[in-house]
C-alpha cells in the first residue's frame, strides 16, 4: 500500500508506545514517513509494536523507559539524537489511570503514582526534548496527552484529574516561553476512548454509563483521536501553540 508521506524525514518520539493511542500513533506517523523513537515501561508490549512496525519497513529505534525517571527520559532523547541526528516531534503520551475512589478515600500512594507518571513524566520529557530542540535551532513540535479530566471534574478520579490539569499548565507555559524558537507545544484532551486503558480496566464495566455521558452517546475510537494528534503534530500546522484541544464528542460543551 502507498501511504501519503506527510511526515517524511521527521523524527518523532512517542512515550507509552506499547499500547493504545501511543502504538496507534506510531503506526500512523511511521506510515506517513516519520522515523520513530519509541519508549514504554512495558518491554514485551513495546517489542511487539516495534516488530510489527519493522515488518512494514518503518524505521524505528526504542528504549524501555519509565517516564517518571529522569535518566530514562534523558536516554530516550539521546537515542533520537544518536540514531537519527535530530528530534522534530515529541509526544508525551504515557499515562496511567489510578484506582477509582471517592476523594476522601484516595491513598497518598495512588495520588503520588498519578502525579509521578502523568505529570512529572510530562515535565521530564518536555525538559529534555526542549533542550534538544533548542540546541538544534530547528523548529519543533511537542504534543502532550492530557484528557477532558484536565478540563473539568472527573468524579472518583481526583488525582488523575489533577495530574491532567497540570499537564495543561506545563503545556501553556512552555508554549509561551518557546514560541519565539518556533517550537509549538499543544495538549490534546480526549474523552474516554476505546483503548486498553478503558476496555481492559476498572472502567470496562462502566462503558454504557460513559457512552451515555457523551452528547454523541459513545466513546471515541482510537482513529478519531489519532487523526487530531496527526493534525497537531503536522509540519503544516504552523501557527497553533499553547492550546488544550478537547476531542470529546461534545462533553465539554455541556
Ligand atoms: N483511553 C482513554 O480513554 C483516554 C482518555 C483521555 C486521555 N487518555 C490518555 O491517553 C494516554 C494514552 O492512554 P491509552 O488510552 O493509550 O492507554 P494504554 O493503557 O492503552 O497505554 C498507555 C501506555 O503507557 C505505558 N506506560 C504506563 N506507565 C508508563 C511509564 N511510567 N513510563 C512509560 N510508559 C508507561 C503503558 O505501558 C501503556 O503501553 C494516557 O496519557 C491517558 O491518560 C486516555
């Protein structure tokens, strides 16, 4: 099959690439010509994705990486520079959803876990990605994966919500700081999407309720989120920065 090579010669780093949105984005960017740097804490899942990408002749290098660890984030960016000589696009996608509890029953450990992976993971990634992009004096794109839970209440998921609100603060502040360097930084805020984070988790028995809480009466498909991620990463999307884009079937319009 011949693919449209909109991302030809672009080097794209994706965290959380072993599953769900991260792996789907890797295939989408790879099919459109990007060279990939992939990271995930789940080695087996990551290796399977890499093998499938390689079978399609997509150029890919990877590291097992826990985004909450500074040394892992340094190594992932260095892998991009060592392998492809540059970093054009970074997608801070890795994330976890902590157990659902009423606010007063959330443990300190669960709160710390959500903040460490979902917020500190994005902070550390951006710090080293920005450093590489500034040094290269090329333009750059960073896309952070927040959530509608970063734009409004997420009952029983207060720590997840807090961690995703913080991602938007990191996104907007860095976007203003680095706009003059032509580094565009945005966040995407999906509503519940058909990935393992929902379909193979504590949320799987709540899908009918979640469907009904959206004006479109359904979850997002992975492809519907990936299409917007591609638009946000596109070299043709030159004037959008500092935005938190909801892709939510109308949920935040309610
Ligand atoms: N699926 C949804 O409904 C939904 C909605 C809004 C936002 N999001 C966000 O989208 C992102 C992707 O989620 P998904 O739905 O594809 O989930 P997923 O569970 O399918 O994939 C997440 C991936 O991140 C990896 N990961 C987890 N902790 C990590 C860590 N510390 N370091 C590196 N990798 C780690 C996992 O191993 C997994 O491969 C997350 O940030 C999530 O919060 C998802």
